[in-house]
């Protein structure tokens, strides 16, 4: 599946957005990663989200609402369920596709209307990125980490769709080391 730069950025953004929820990583994060307008502003800056204006409490509440909808997409049991949520998100955002080449980036498509709120911006651009996966028959690549104490979202871009953990360096390695130690203990005992 060919993934353009702007689609990849939108995928990274939606994954990071979903993973700011307090329940996305049990035992590790008990607080909301987007609890304040300042945290939202930092998120917007880290993800180079352009044309959002001055952020306020209202924006924070709207972003929390779409974050919950995006979490439903990652939990969707089938493409029809995912498509229903994505369609609702994109339609409510007032999608207005347009070509742009701002801030040193080559030509790409923005799906949000000019002057849209940060929530509508995220819903439109990230919703369309997820929609491309459903259209390509790749909805199963939108996953949650299989580590027992982790619920982080991720997009499995492996060639054979075999990725199971949000990070092979943290969750994957931790579980492999635990399994190795259990085998050694059993062999020694």
C-alpha cells in the first residue's frame, strides 16, 4: 500500500492522539495526555498542525470527543463499523479537500475547511487517512498493542501484517524477556 507523506503524518497524529487518552496504557498513564489547553497547544505544535488559530477550552472538549471516536475506529471489529465512525467524523468536520504547498512541504491535500477548528482539522485529515486503509482493505492494520498491560494504538505497516506490539523495543522486548526468563526458570526448576 502506497502511503503519501501527508497521509503518514495524519496517521502518526491520530495514533498519538488516541494514545493521549488515560486508558490507552494501563498502569503507565493515569492522567489525560491532553488535559489542558496548553497540552493541546503542545500537541498541535509537535505535529505541525497548521491553520488552527488560538486554542481554547472549547477546542479541548471537541478534541476529546473526536479522540474517543478515533479510538472506536481502532477497536472496530470490521470495516463496516470502522467506516461508519469515519464517515460520521469526516462529514461532521465539513470536509473541503484542497491542494496546498505550505510551510516548505510539497503539494498535498488538506481535507479540512479553511478556518476550521482544530477538532475539525483532525477529524477531516486523520479521518481521511484512516479511510484510505478501509478502502484498501487494510482496516485490520489499525491495531492496539497486544501486551497485557498496554492498550496503545498503532498502525501495522509491516509487510506481512504481523506486528503485535506498539513498540518492539518496549512492549515486545519486555514480553520476550519475561518469556525467556520463565522458560529458564522452568528448565532450572
